[in-house]
C-alpha cells in the first residue's frame, strides 16, 4: 500500500481527489492538509511515501514544500498538481525536487499512475506541460531580481522592499528597472503580470 499525504487549500478539490485515489487498491490517502506548512509534519507523522501537492497554498507553496521534503524526508516522493500551465513552474518544480508534475484536471488514472511511478523512483511529467515549458524558456531574471519582483507583487513600496532585503532604495530601483527591461515590459505591474504568467515568480 502506498501511503499518500494530499495537500490542497481547496477543501472540495482535496476531498474529491482523496475519494478518487481511495478507489485504487494500492493507494491510501493517510492525511489531507490545507496548508503547505502542515505537509512535512503530516508526512513524517503518517510515514507517507508520496506527497501530492498543489502549487498555490497558504503557509508555503507546493514548490517550497517540495524543497523542504527533499532536505528533510528525501525518501518521500513529490507529485505537484497545478491548475496553471505556466512554463516556469515545471522547471522550478523539478529544481525543488518534485518527480511528478501534472495538471489538476488530469484523469484519475493519470494521477494514480504518476504516484506509482514516483513511488518506484521514476518521474512522471505531463507532456502538454512539458511542451509549454520548453516553448516558454528559462527566466531571464537573476535570483535577486526575481525576489524583488515577488515582494513587489504583494504591493510593497520600494522602501519596504529595501527594508525587507536590507538593500538601499536605489539598489531596489535598479533591480526593478533591470527586471522590467529584461521582460520587455512597460512598467513594474506589467513585468509582474508577465513573470507570473510565465511561472517565474
């Protein structure tokens, strides 16, 4: 029996996925959580072999959780579910240690197959999402430019970004200007939208 922790902040979606996986003879959802920061404790507490994670969750994103599981519970396989076909997400998911990546609306036999393959040490990547990632290309932003844009996406002022990252306001403006130029946007908000659409943030 493959023990699974399922993490999704949408209760109905989480319940539906758990119910469908529960119909499989070799799969058992041992815990359901609605926050990313609850996943690692649930995995350890229930001895789960696979964590199925939504990308966007409160507490910690699925990508952040995958990276933490890779460090703290390396034997636990990670399958990322996404309702966003953003190209950058696949690259970031693989970099964080996830071995499965598929759309949230995938058929249940595709999800159960992905869980089994990841449990066996393999990878399962949705072909449409993989194709989108190849077309989308790598993020042109540096880590610091990405960090500055991510904080700015929450409506932070230059002063607040500078204080958060312990930088001068002039340095923050330079990072924002560089990011806007690299993305080819007209302004900060346009750059943020494009970066989010591409899955770079």
